[in-house]
């Protein structure tokens, strides 16, 4: 009788704990290796003047058209092409791991590992504030995160000025990025909303999906190291007159893309523009 | 002993607190309909914001340009044999608007509840209608461009999960990149806030097709919510643009 009562009591307690655990464990498991699929936006950096899909403002467009790839020969500019948001744009997979506080075991940060020139991205989960606006800006920026239900939401500030696309469309050091990580079974979809009051007419929105990989991805990659490539520091900066960029019509000649779409005018990102092209 | 057991249960209930109570209440009184159980509201008008794959989505890519699609040899052969003239025939005009690709077509969505257990997604581009059934009772024998879709709420993720089969063969991209009638489409619908009190719909599309794909084809598309349907502009299927 007593044994039966104890067994029943334990069973009820375990059932209650089991029922509760699913609610208490709200966060999705993001750690692991997520393979890049290479199925989206592969054409984004093949031609010098391909700004399709970008909502550039006039300032951003002018800066982009003034860009010459010879700038990569300048030591001080060699690592500009891989800002924090490159982890959503680039061809790389994601290696994500967490670090925990040693006593309570709570997650203090998630890290998205580096990959060939791109700096690692640390997402601080311990409630620390973002630094002062006067603090140093870095290539990775400074990122904090929080869970909204099963979705990890990260916010990045303090990025160095660089490119929003490797072919020259710029990003300023006032740019910020809000990233959301949605996991569905073995697919991870990342949403990045990039705001840049200097160069974008409206927020740039990117989504990219990754697939859980049984093959471990490397958590590190060779960092972007600068080297002398023939241009002495202090020399003039290679550039084009924005009105005379020789590559401005390449997208039109090769693919029939209208010039205004190739130049990233915001209205070209909406369906109405297809109707306009049809006319 | 009974009193001690009851005490333990009470302590457990108190410890698990607010997280447990709603769950138990929900378990006792499950929502009667999918509409009542909806963890997110997908209804309304949504417009595609084409920031990715612009060249493949907004204009007609050239034949043989199937970069990014994991076609197998048979799929490449079919894509290379694409005949734009054949697509101009009325029966073929909707090939790029099937369920495996429709969320990638630049256009607007109108999402409504057809009834308490059926979501309806209409597209103005191609004037297609998708019926997402939460309690499918019968399978339609006839294959269609939008197939048969079974929906469920993914409650922990606050998302909609949809599986679609019974499709007519169509195109993943309008330049003849194929999917077959054996394709299965799995989709996840998520929401996110945007700056300025806006809202985004993110649709992750997973296409399995043993006939033409070497592995799964996965893309994610995003839509901005619109206040109303003032920009809704139905245009029939067209193979030319």
C-alpha cells in the first residue's frame, strides 16, 4: 500500500515536471554546424556595378559608383569587404557555440565562428549594455541578444564602415543590424535587417537558410591580414568619377537588367517595377 | 504519507509556476479550431521585397542559368532543353507559378481564413490560390499547380508549417529550371517586427524532388505587411515575364 502510494506520488511529480519542462525550455538549440546551401543570391558580386536588390540612397549610389577594386591594393582598405553582416550574405556556413557562466550554467554568449577573413561574431546574452557611442568600432561590431520565445534576436552596433556588398556599395559606421534566428527541424533561417541612415533609403532585409550539418565546421578561419600590394600608404585612392564609371552598363549588356535596377534604386525592389519594365 | 505526497506536488506546481499552469489549462481545453489556436496572425496583404536573387526573379534569366539550384543530371538536361515557345501555350503559362516557386515570384499575397480550419493564400502575380488545410479529410486526385497542402501550427516556434504534394510539374525558376510531379514542398511561415512598427513575413521553402534535384532546394523569401489591398493588382500567369 505504502509502496504503491509512493510510486503514484513520484509518477505524478515526474509527469508534472515533464509537462512543465517543455514550456520552461523555450529556446531553440542553435549550437552546432550549419552548412551553407548556396541556393540564394549567388549573382550578387560578380560584376563591378551590380547593386540589384539594394535600396541605396543617392549618397550610397554615388559612393558605390566611385569605388574601384584597385582600392583593395591599399593596406588600410584590404579588410573592408567583410563586415558583420557578411555572415548572412557570404558563401559560408555557420559554426555556432555557446559559453556558459560556470556556476549557474546560464548562457552568457553565443559565438558565430570566423571564416576566412570574416571576424567571429559574439552575441552577448548576459544583459550587458552596448558601449558608448564614442567607443571603438570594429569589423565584427558589438552584439547583444535575447530570446523571444524560440527565436534568438541579436542587435549589432559599433561596426566599422565597410561595404554592404563587396563590389563597393558602402555601409557606414552608423549602420546597425537586427538578426533573428529561426530554427525549423534541421533548417536554420536567419533574417537580417540592416539600417544605415547614411547610405540606405530604407532598411535592407536579407534572409538566408542553412542546413544542420553532421560534418563539423571549423570554428576559426584565417583572419584578414593586410599586406603591401604596391600602393604606398598616403598615395591617392583609386576611384572613378561616379558619372563615368566604365562598368555602369555591364548588367544591362549581359543580362538585360535596366540601369536603374543595376544601380539599386529602391523602387526596383517591389513588384510594381516588373510591371513598369513590361511596359 | 498522502499529505506529504500532496505537499510535494504542490511544491512542484509552485516551482514550475506560471509556465506550467497555462500549459495544463490548454491541455484540458484545446482550441476547437486552427483559427482559435493560431499563435500568430498571418492574415492581411503582404508585398514581396526583392532584395535577393533579383536577376532570377524580376527578369527572365537566360536558358541554362540555374546557378544555385542543386539539379541532378536529369534536371540539368531538362533545364537545358527549355523551350520558351512551348511555355507560351496557355496550358503551360502557369508553370513558374506552382507551389514550389510561387513564394519566390515578385507579387503580393492576400492571406485570409477561408473557414476556421483552412487558410487561403492568394497571389496577385499569376492569380493563384493556395488552400492550406489544418484538418484535411480528403485528397484531391487531380494534380494542380498548387497541389494539396496540409498545415499545422508549430506552437513552440510560433510558426506555420505546411506540407504540399500532388503537384503538377513546374519551374523553380521561370527559365525552365524544373521540378517534377514527385516534388514535396515543405514551408515554414514566421513573422518579425521591422523598424517603424512594420511587420515581415518570412517564408522558408524546402523542395524535395527525387526526379530532378540532387539534394533539397531551400530558399527563404520575405514580404512586408501592407495596410490594405489598395495595391493588389491581379495579373494572369505569363511565361514571358
